[in-house]
């Protein structure tokens, strides 16, 4: 079975993607959170009510908080992850869940991080290769977090490097590639061109003042991306549902 638009059905709505990401508990640790949003139920409620086309979490959150989001927002199950305690030089994100678990949890898509250019790249390519095949066999979409990283990568957000990572995601069979915004509309256009039929979404990044962040969202969309997978700029916001609405207006042209 080859992936096609049918498998993207719920994650892509009107050609647009807006995923709420909450895997930062694994990737960055509790320091990303405060007393409110450290409770996964708080963020699940934002995912459920915020008009998102996907909710990206690790399997522990997906399992323990199923009642808080299930049936209200499509699940994007992250199948690998790592902490930021380990040094970036040998960047590697090991598989921590299987496609079978994603299916059992009712996921519509799997999420997988690949550190393009890392000394561990070959291993991540091999592991993702098997996962991509199986996910597509089950009709799940594959969203790749394509992050240039490791001791050979001088600047993770340089336009040509981000474009290379996006192209790698296309070559590896991803349906959607999530990249870090390379800093300008021109650079992002080249990322989108490099990804071909693989749809490009941007990470949100660390929390910015609202107007600045919304301008970045406009720039991302004007470069031809189909949306975002955003975390901290929504659930760290004082009014997360209003922020989600502002982002939605831009992404969906509402
Ligand atoms: P944000 O919008 O909060 O930046 O989330 C996007 C994301 O890709 C998360 O899914 C992930 O946990 C994190 O950023 C990874 O960030 P880093 O660049 O530190 O690996």
C-alpha cells in the first residue's frame, strides 16, 4: 500500500495542517512547563478544543490521557524521542514505541525525528525505513521532524541545511516534514521546493511575543508551507485557546 491523500485525511484539513505538539516533556524536560501546563490534562484540553488537526505526543501521554483527547483531535504518535541531557554531537533519537502501539492507540499518523547529518544518521535512516513501511501498510501518515543536528552541522537553521533535511524526508517517504523555520520567507520557499510533494510544516520554536510569532506564522504560510506543529507558543500562552484561534485564522485563512 502506498501512502496517499486518503491516509492524510484527518491530519490534513482543507490542505492545511495544524498540530499541537507536547513531546517537550521528553525533549526538554519539565523546565518548559509551569504549574498549569505541567499537567498533561491542561494541554490535552487545548488540543481537544483548539481546532487542531493533530496532537503529537509520546505513548505514555497518549495512553494515560486518552479520555482527555480521544475522538476530539487526531493523534500523531511520536515513535522516537530523547532528552536534551545527552550531548548534541552524536545526535540520535531511539525508537521508543512501535507502529503496532500507534494503531492500538488509535493514531492517524506517526511522528518520527531524524537528525539529518548526525554521525548516527545511518541508524536513524534504517530504523525509520522499517517504520515508514509498516506505518503506510497500516494506512498511517508519516510526519518526520527533520532536524539537521550533530557535530558536522554548523548551523541547524541555515536555509540550505534545512532544505537538505526537508529533501531527505521526501526521499525517505515522509508525507509531511516538520522543519525549523530557516529565518526568512525566501529560505523557506526553497525548503518547500526541496520537499516536493512532501508537505512542509514549521515548528513553532521557543515562546515569542504574540505579534512577532503571528508574523512568523504569516511568513511561514506565505512561503508555501501548509501549516505548523506548534507547542510552546500555544500552551505557554496565558490564553492558549485564543492564541490557537489567531494561528488558525492565518493557517486556514479563516
Ligand atoms: P515548539 O513549537 O514548542 O518548538 O515544539 C516543536 C518541537 O519540534 C517539539 O515537537 C519538540 O519537542 C521540540 O520542538 C524539539 O525541539 P529541539 O529543537 O530542542 O529538539
